C-alpha cells in the first residue's frame, strides 16, 4: 500500500512540475531593461505599433538603403527577389518577444558584394512591428517607421 501511495505522490508532483514548465514556457519574456517606445522624435511611428520588445530602436531613415528598399517591398507586398522572403521566422534565438509559431516572417536585405543572401534581414510581426538584424539573428533593432 505504501508503494502505491508513494507512486501516486510522485506522479502528482511530476504532473505539477510539467504543468508549471508549460505555463512558464508560454509566458512572454521581457528582456532586462525598459521598453523603448517608438516616438515621433525618433522618425515617426506607424500608428498602433509600439516597441514593447525592450530592444533598442532605430529610425527606418537611418537603416542602410537596401533595408529601406526591403521595407518598401514589404509595404507593397512584394514581389520579393528571394524565394525565402516571407518565410516563417521561428525566433529560435529568442531575442524577439515570444509569439505563437508563424507570427514572424523574414525578408532578405541585400548586402552589396555578397554572392548569396548575406546576413542582413528584416523580420516582421503579424501586427506590423519590424526588426532589423545586420548579423543574421545575433542582434535585432526595433524599426521605427515614419509617416
């Protein structure tokens, strides 16, 4: 009888630990540091799109010309020069806010002198937020788009 009681107790503890782990893994992270909001003084903001990521912000006008061209393509809905443009970005690095699978899409930012896609990308979220990575997902900047 004691063996069964111990087994049931162990099973209950295991279920609690697994459940807690699932809850915690689905909770959005807020990286250390205050959130930087997109502000009109930083180049204008797209209405309704705020920087809640905690990442540094960069005005779109300060991005390389190729990144601004990619932003224009995204705004027009393409056509895109690479077959991987618009593919799901899975956020494996977990540098962007955690969202459900398929939330983010990635787009190539051409790099002059590169024979392939290079390392630069823009990642766009479903609600319109966009991030620039100059180093193939090792770091990101929140893009503040002007009016």
